[in-house]
C-alpha cells in the first residue's frame, strides 16, 4: 500500500476510440470493434488507426511550428494528448511537474525512413539521430509544456505506460515531486513492425469470414480460440498524477505492484504468469482480494498471453474472481501506450459505474457497483505491472 493515496486529476488519449472522454466512453459502450482491414506496405492487415478528426488535428499540430515538421507521429500523438491532459488538470506554466512518457518502439516510421535512405545513399540525414532517439517523446513534451520538473523516458515494451505510473508514484512518495504527467505513445503501423509480429506468429490473419462488424479480428480474452489474434493500433495516453486527495480527482491510486520473472523463452511468460501473481499481490497490499470488483487485463489476444494472465488471476483471486475485461479486442494492442488506455478504461468504469463487457465472452454475473479496479500490463521480458484504483 502507498504511504498516502495519489489522485488522478486528468486523463487524455487519442486512439481509434476517439479523443474526448465522452466520445471514448460511447465507443466503450458499443459492442463494435474499431479495427479496420488496412493496406500497410504491400499487404492487407488488421489495424487500429486514429479517427479522421484526430488525424486532422495532429496534422494541424505538425504544421503549427516548423520545429514539428520533422517529428515522428509517436511524438506528435504524445504532444497532442499531453496538452489536453494538462488543460483538463488546470496545470499552468507556474506548476512544477515532472514528465515521464515512454514508448515501446519510439520513432518507428522515421527510423525506417532514415535507414532506407542510408541503404540507398550510403550516408545519413542530419536529423536522423535527434529525431529517432527514444527520449524524443518525453523531451519534446516537456519542452512544449515548459515543464520545470524532471523529464524521464523509458521503454519497457508493452508495460511502458504503467511503469511510467510506477516511477511517478515513487517520485511523489519520496517527496521529490508533487505532480507528474505520465503516459505512453506508439505509432507502430509500419510494414516492418507488422512483419515482426507476423514472424512471431501472433498476428491476426485477414480472412474472408472476418469482414463484418459482427466478427472480431482480435479475440482477446476468448480462452477457446485456436489461433493468435493480436492486432496493432496507434495511440497515445496521458494521466496527471497529484499527491494526496484532490477535489477534482477522477480516481485514486491505492496500490502499485511490479515483478519480473526469469524467462524460459524470450517472448513468453510462465504458464501461470508468476510475474502477474507477484505484481497483483504487491498492488493489493493488505487489501482483501474479495474487495476488487474488476480487472482490466493486459490480454493481448494471443493464446498463451491471455491464458497465462487468466491463470495468474485465478491463483491470486481464488475465492472470488473479479469481473474481467480488456480493450484490445476493440482498439488493438497499442504497445507502449496500451497501459494508458487500460488505465483510462478503468477510471471510466469507476466514474460511470458500468462494467464494459466483451461481446463474445460469457459472464456469470456483472458487478452492480464498481469501487476498486486493478489494471494489468506486461511486456516482452516478463515485466509485469499492476495498479489498484479506487473511486474518489
């Protein structure tokens, strides 16, 4: 348990779900997914892209300042979402806050572009290094917001955004900061990135059957599926964290947990996800597991990934398994940003007091009230994070 609670005073994201909290909530309340059959490179694949309205806003941001013309989409997504979060939290230039934003891949499209130019010309562009460093996202956001606190960047694969939360909690609990902007951003829809996931044999295949809105390209949390169904999506998600109880808090962080397990394989975790068991127990602290009403699972849509996390939950919550859900069947796996979107989904359920179920999953019962929600994330390397949230 934390020394004192930490308030989440703002949430902002951009994804296929939309960009306003109202729009995103309506997207969650729909049984439709937001995955499209997209042409990336020379092949047709399932993907999740920003809405057309958001794309126009991102392009307007790009052209608003000459400095932004050469930035990768992952940076621009983060800039746009960060501005919205800061405005919602009413943080000004006089506020002393830190910035911790990460990404799994970083400036993927720009890196591929510059590398292709190097292969053709035998020399590199002047901007190739400064615009593709992984710290590019957090440093540009800190510069744009004129942040006066620490500026931190990291990549811990798919648990990156929730590790940003962990780090901010540590800074705030230590007394070295009172406020932190945290999150993740990802623009992974390139042919090379898709090819990497296909090489791992985890990517959802386009078939003639899965063409209608009644079919689901990503069967995240379907424990009976026979094929891996991961789908990638582009997104950015930000949260403003503040020390103690705040009147404008959307939710409170009550506990955090983390764990890394020794791996038997470089891309998988154990059959009962020991790392998740450890991170969830740590996040629970002295709380009774029966008090947890819901868990927003990582559940990437792969056979082993979904099953191992479910096995871990059953071991930790053996007497009463909470309501289980995820958003990847709807918006895809957004790599480093995925934890931010899961955090946002959990807070929305807390504030609207409505569980968001999965259409193709059978539930014994739905919770009538939602007071505490756990959010999970894990990435290649078995780096698991669990965050325990409660209603303000």
